[in-house]
C-alpha cells in the first residue's frame, strides 16, 4: 500500500468524526438499498436482532430495519452520529466502537456493514471476517458492500480524501467459506442500487456444514 493510501486509511475514523453533521445531511434517504435490505430481512426472523456495523446516523438503513420489526444494535466510531441514532431510535442500542476490534460477547440474527466495511484496508478486511463470524448466530445473515475487484478507490468527504479498498471477489468467497458462510446472492456494480457491489451470505448451521 502506498504511503498516501495508508495515510488516508488511517484518517477514516477522524474524518467521519469531524464531518458527522455534513455527512448525515448529505446521506440519501431514498432507500435505493430496499431490494437488498428485503433480501436480507427474508433471512432474519421477525423480531430478530441485527448488528449494524458502521451505522452512521441510522438513516435510512437502521430506520428501515426497525420499521420492519427488527431490533438493532448499531456500532460506529463517531459520537455525533451515534447521538443522532439515540435521538431517532431511543429504544434501540448504539455502541461507540471500532468494528475491527469489536467483541460484544453475543451473537445476532443478522449483520449489516453497508458502505462501511469497504473503508478498511485489505488486511483489516481479511481479519474482519472473523469478527463477523464471532457475532453471527447459527444461521445469521450477513450483508456488506465492497468494490468490484481488488484495488483501492479514493473518493472525497467534504473535500478531503476518502479511502475505499476491495479484495478480489474470489478472496471474499474463500474467506466467507472458511468462516462458515455461504453466498446467497452477489451482484457486482448493481445498477439498480447506485452501482453498489453487494454480498449477501448466510452462516451455515453445524448440520449443513457437516
């Protein structure tokens, strides 16, 4: 990784903390993610618990999950974004933590890392799959976004460099399989969802893994 990319990756947490209000104001609420969220929810029981990793200010992802009858535990590193979550969804749980070192000591029926996981370096993404597995119940659903191919892509947030990275699709498949997940649905650069590359997987039960 180049020094510029490493520097940008290291600044992600600080970037979102400093620009929390601007990011929340600019975050789209039109729910272009709805088709994917519905696929995800079809795998999560009614009343089930969902872990939202990189929950931001909770809109629109957590809002939709709560509206569909799921209990949400949101995790983010930006206190200002979490404060908005707690104001908007006072009956849900929100935790200030870095997803890379998360250890909540419990499992969930579903895990979402939408437009958050891809801010991690390739090395951290590889390690993160074990964190997913540690928080996934026996048949938990997992959904996250990535890039379409191995590499780094730089965007901007309030005029500052915003780091994104992706592994090769086959590496994601291998990592997920090694941690007990099977792919349910995957689309690269889904034009019906703003060009997002989306992975939907499910933790295999011990019976199915056998």
